[in-house]
């Protein structure tokens, strides 16, 4: 089993996810979105399952800094924004094959690992 974790090193929830899988000896592939943005196709996969609203962290400091509270953007523009500004994403985004989670989802991860 190998999971892919999308996030940033400064995110406490991303670090918790990485620690969760490390403690269970699950191989992880970490994608630091400050260094390499998630691809459009990868983000679309999460949007299809959860919807755009679940991916956007409206409580994040960066969301406020960019003045997005009153922004009315199309879904395509939001996706472009999420690629350019990963700090407005709810993190971590975790993928295990076709199974996906957004944010801390320890129960789902336990179901995946059986531990």
C-alpha cells in the first residue's frame, strides 16, 4: 500500500497525516505544494468527489489576505487559484488508489490500513 499526501510542510494537519502513516509503516509519497503544485487533473479528481467548497479553506489566513471572501469566480477560475495558491486549500489531500480524503480523516485512513 502506498498513499499520496498533498500538502505543505507548515501545515499541522499535513504533518499529522504523514506521522499517522509513518507510525503504521505505510509508504507515503509526499507532494509539497509550495514546491510543486498539484496538477489540474489531480485537483479535479478531488473536486468531483467532494465539491469545490470542501477543498477551499475559508478560514485560512491566505484566503483572507487575498480578499477572496466575497469573490465570485467560476469553477475553472477557482481551480486555477487553487493551483497558484495552495495555502487556500484544506489540507492534507490524501489519495490511496481511487480513495480520496480532504483534511484530517483518521477514521478513513484507519479503514484503509486496517490498523
